[in-house]
C-alpha cells in the first residue's frame, strides 16, 4: 500500500533525528527516548497529492447569473431540472432563501466571493440540490436550526465557508443559541467546506434523525477550526452531533472522514455520536479540548484517526459508552488530563450491569456502560489515562437512573484488547478507576509501559520497556509487534481540506 504521508514530513523526521540517540534508514532506527513533541513547522501550502480527492462533480462554467435576491427568487420559481444558477460576486445581506425545486446547482460565480451577511438562512427542501462556493461572513441564522438547513434527500453543501466572530473578536462568546448546519432527510454530503470561528452556544453541524431510519450522510474533507464556548457553560457546544438520545438505538450509517479538527474547544465532545452504525475514519484532531465521543448507540467504527493533543488542556482521544463498537488503528498522543472522563481511549462505567441493558425511555440519555467492544492496534503516546478502564466508577454519584437519582456506576465488561501499544514517559500507562479492571477483559499481544508503571498486567500483556522507532516520513512513533499501522494514518493539514477554487 503506498504511503499517504506527504513528502514534506521527511523534514520532521530529519529534525527529530537530530535529537534522538540513533536514527536509521528503512523503517526508522530504534531510539532510547523519543523527543517530547514534533517541531512546530508551518502548514504546507499545497495539499497532499496522495490524499484521496473528494468525490465532487465539477460545477459547469456557464449558468444563469443573478445579481439580487429578487432575481434569484424569480429564477428559482421557473428553474428547470439541472439548471445552474450563479450568484454574482459581492455582498448578499440578509439572504433568506428557500429552495423547493429538485436537481439544481446554486453556486457562487467565484468560490469565496459571494459574501452572505446579516440575518441569513438557506433552506433546501428539494432533492439533488447543490450549494457550492458560498461564504457566510459572520452571518447569524434566522432560525436556531442554522445558516444552512438541508431537508429532502441527496443534497450537497460543498466548497463553502462559514466564518464567525471568533473568540478574538468576541471574548465573552456572547450570542444566541444557534447551529450553523443542520442535516435532515437522507444521503446528504457536506464536503470540502471550512467552518471557522464559531463562538456561542449551538452544535456546529447537527444530524437530525428520524427514529428507526438510516441517514447515510457523508461529512468529508472539511476544516473545523476555532470553536470556543461561552464562559461557565459546558454543554451544547459540539463540533458535530449525529442524533439525539431518543433515536440513539437505531443506525444512522453516517460516514465522517478526512476532516481536520483544530482547536475545537467547545466542550468534552468534539464529535458526539448518538446513533449507531457510523464510521469515523482518517480524521485528524489537533490541540482540541475534547474527545471523539461514542455517547449513545451501537456498532460504530472508529479507525485510522490521528489525535495530536499536545498543548491542549483537557484534550483526549476516544470516549466510549454503549456496545458493539470497533476501535482500531488510531494514533493518540499528548493527552494532558486529571479528569475522570478524559484520556487516550476511555471505556466508561455506566448505569447497566453485565447481563442487563437500560430498557426505559427515561434512561436513554443516561450513561450506558461500555461492553462487547473491540479495541485493537491503537497507539497511545505520552498520554494521561492512556487506556482508561471504567471511567466514572470511583464516583458514588456519577450515574443517574431513570428516576433522576444519582447512583454508583457499574463496571464495563467483555472488551477485547489486541495489539495495542500504550507508552507513557511521564506517568502510568493504564488507569483503572477505583482500581477495577474491565470484567471479562481479553488481552492478546498488548504492550503497556509507563515511567511510573504499566498500570495493568497479566496474560497477553507485555510490560517491559519496548524499543521505539520513528517513522521516516511522518515522525510518528512505533514499536514492533504492537500499535497502529502508520501507513494507514493520514496527517491532515489545512491545505488538504476545505474549499477548492474551480
């Protein structure tokens, strides 16, 4: 399999090798003690040529150009299937637009040069409609559902930008409770967009579900950057939320891939997965104070993601509730936390005990215990709570039952650990809340080492200090026989994602 890592990353390796005890060719030389952090190199100006391109059809070069909102509405009233309507470059204030027809393209004349400002909402009710190249410049939505609302089926938001006031211009993060993008209906695509500087409450991108029905959306090649919460508030600031607790026990089957999340500091859940059957893959999380959280729902897959959390206070990797998930081939480093719900890979204690499952609707929004989960071939480097057994278990009031009473949590069970490498030079590799390991945990080819101890041992676990190697192209660390396959890890930079000129 050809490497997906950009050639510029060789420079990272060269700089690191200058500080290492030994570096070699081929697969990288063994090192005694890897350096703490990668050098702070500037983002490359060009996208990685080996990165799979977004699956977007080109926008036709010719179309009907409209210059005012009245002209736009008049054209929409008579548009034929397949018509391309181009918004003239310039400012479009207070754009209230409802699109009821099918099979249309509504695009900026030039990508990024149609500036939508003021009280604006674009709502798509038809099918097979594409919005492309638009730029919302500190606009506020007319409704709480967002600046862009995709109803219908198979609609697309692409090559567009939404920029908010950001924490620098709005230090108190004041503003209404509103979302930026809402997905309803089925099989929508949110591809190659930039979402930057949201400040104020409201999930940035929300998937609204119909209970019992799949959604099958694609969220791909987007830049999510600089989301800050209001002071003293900790909930309702997710970057992405897929579903709500009341519909969480059915599958969404949504794919979230090749996205860059950078400084998404809204709350503990960078992504809040509240549904089943979702696939989170090939995403990069940098310096964000939260985790990819499987909050409710079953049978989700989290694989081939990169978490570089050095410098973020409270950042983490993957947080797991409920059952049937597969956590595989992720690389996590630099988690700095003392929280009882954060770490590298966090497997939560919860309300239900082994052999039972919450059965009342009043318990759907509670903490469901992690169980029947596969955790394989992940690498966790220099991270507090690198592998966290039974988070919440030590607290006597962390779980709330259907009657609203705070009760002790129950330990997780039946987690299959295989080929994971947890390496912590500044602490303990594995944390067990209340000293309790997962019930019926299964271990094969595990490797745990920490300067203050492995934290867990037994059959199938190697606790000796391993030889450490450095990938010659990415600078990421590996150890023979355990951990992530780095050829499947795709470090993303801003040049790799977001809008593209036509």
